[in-house]
C-alpha cells in the first residue's frame, strides 16, 4: 500500500516536531514528501538538525535539496542560509551572509534616511498647512475689514444724505431721532457734522435746540455727545431756560450732575428770573434741590416777583421739599413782591399738610399780603374748608 504523500506533505510539521520523519519513511519517500511541501525556516532548520544526526552531509544534502522553504522577509532568508551553512558546511555562504548583512544594513540606513526625510517633509507640510490656514484667515479678516469699511462708507453716505434732507425740513422729531441714533452708534464725527451743517439751528416751538430737548427727555448720552461736539452748554431757549434749568425741573438727576460738573451756570435765570433751584422746587425735585444746595446754589434765589424756592414748594404742595428747605435755614416767613408768604401760598392752593407743618414750626398765621389777605381769608375765598377749620382751631 502506497503512503498518502499529499496528506503527509500537508502535515509534515507534525512529523518534524515529533522528530520521527526520518524514522518512519525511507529516503525515496522523504525526497518525494519534501518536493510536495512548503517548510517554514524553523521547520527547515529542525529538519536539517534531525537529518544531521542520521546522515552524512552529502547524503543529507541529496535528501533535502528539493525541499521548498517559504521565506517572507530578510530574517527568514538569513535563517535558511545559516541553517545551510551550519549543516552543509558551505563556506561560500559566509560571504553571501556578510554581503546580505551589508545590503540589509545599507537598506536600513536608506530606509531610516527616507523615514527621517519623510518626517521632515511631514513637518514642513504641517508648517505650510498652518501658514496656509493663517493666510486664509488673514484673507478672511481682510475681506471682513474691507466689507466693514465699505459698509461704513455706505453708511456715511446715507448719513450725509440724511443730513442734507433734514436741513430742508422743520420736522424736529425726525431731527432729534437722527441725533439720538447717531449717539447710540457712538458716531461723534457725524454728530458734529450735523451740527456744523446747521441741524443744531432747528428749534422746537419753545425755541429749544437738540440739547434742550435731550435735557428735557433725560437722554444723558446725547447731552454729553452734543456738548463734547461743542454745543453751547448754557444756551437758552425762547423762555430763557438753559439745559440745566430744564433738566432740574424735569428731575433728571444724572444730567444735572453732569452739567454742573462741566461748569454750567447754576444761577442762570430764565425770562421770569427762575433758577434751576426755583424750577426744581416748583416740581418737587427733592434730590435735585439737595444736590444743587450741596454745590452752592442759592437757596434763597428769587423770581421777578421775588418768590423763593420755599414759596414755590409750598405753593405746589411739596411737603418734603418744604421741610428740607426749612431745615437748611430758609426763611419760613419770607415775603414776595405782594407780601405773600409760604403759608399764604399753601393755604391759597389747598395744601393742608404744608399749612399744618408751617404752623407747627411757628410760621406767622396772621401775616397779610399788601391787599390785606391772610392765610385764613385766602383759604376761605378758595373754599378750602379743611384749612379754614384748621386755622380757626388754633
């Protein structure tokens, strides 16, 4: 019965590992088997080692010369050649192995050089990529800047066109909005341009300009912007009211502080000789009055008819203002041109609490005007019965 050489060839590694290939098969069979198989370098070395113990070098060579060894890399080749050198005593292989070693060393050096060059190239590429990215970002930034400048240029053209248009109108509300919009943009240059082009000369029906109106409305930023552009901080409207007087009676405390801080005339008078202090008293702006007093404003300032801030506060029923002015030494029995006192003003206008307070601090209830009117007769004539009853009760 013939051996199954195909099966044996496919399982030759088992025979080699068990070291019985040369014991089981004869020389002819071994040659046949080795022709039909593929050995690994390790199996080939083991095969020669086992055969070396049984055969002479020449016999072993003849038996294995047709063996096929699978070599996948340089190490496999060197392993096979070393096995042949060891067991077949072929001196020529020394030179071959040395040459292969030199070639391998040279190839490794070339490979390392290529790898180093490749790494260097990769670094250069990476650097160039970063530079390209930087340049691309710079281009985007420049494009954005150009776009912004173009938009700014276009916006400037629109503003100049708007100024030209507003110069031909008396629509003050549109003019004010235009100034306020420029202020919100922080566009001082165009605010000044608008002033220089004559928009500042546009007036309200009271003869006020944009600064007067900003002081009236409480637009602090616009007030600052206009004054920083050179608008007269003490300019008066047709009623003689300055920005400070207007801001004071409107109760815009921050504007009042700002205007005082830049040197506005705190004693400026309007056409009726009312100062900022007097106008603030008329409308009961206690915080403004306290501030004006703190910066030295005249607490006894007088109108054309010699009315003081205390008289105006009493006449309009502003009890807390009356109390404050009395507390800082204002004359409770001061008289105006017709000899009206704070008490008579309060009684005339029906302000019971103010009347009670003035009486409580010793105001003269018998004081008379030049026409002989007292607080009681004024209250009686006006029908302020609570005040009449109170004055009759004391």
